[in-house]
């Protein structure tokens, strides 16, 4: 299960600190990208959290008031952009280490 959150630059530090301080959520797969790195026009950051239902529920609670959960087409676009970047990075490492 994946959840994507949008964070403004002002709230990013506080939200990141809360997420990584929580033992349950911090053990999940967390990916953070600045929106411009994904080719998107919003100013801020996207945080993708992949984990079980309980972890995602807890992440939503932690992010309440600091971040907006992204759904629908925007979430699919962000997930696809992150996946593409990670695939490209993995291919690059494979070429280096053969």
C-alpha cells in the first residue's frame, strides 16, 4: 500500500522529523522528492510512504495539519515519476557494478 503526501517547504522539516521519529512509520519505505525533481510545477515536496495498512494510517495521523494526502491522477503521476527515477538509478548502478 502506498500513500503520497504533498508538503510545503515551510512544513517539510517538521513533517519529516515527525515521520522519522515514529518507530512504526520510520520502518516503512519512505521516499522524498522535491517537486521540481519530478518535473512537476508545485513548489514543495512529495513524500511517498509504502507499507502496510496500519503504518499508512499512522502516517496520515502524523501528517495531519502539515501535509495534504494526494490521491487520484496526481498520486499516480508522482508514484510513476518516483518509480521511473528509481529504475533509472538501479540501471545505472548495474552498469557500474556489472
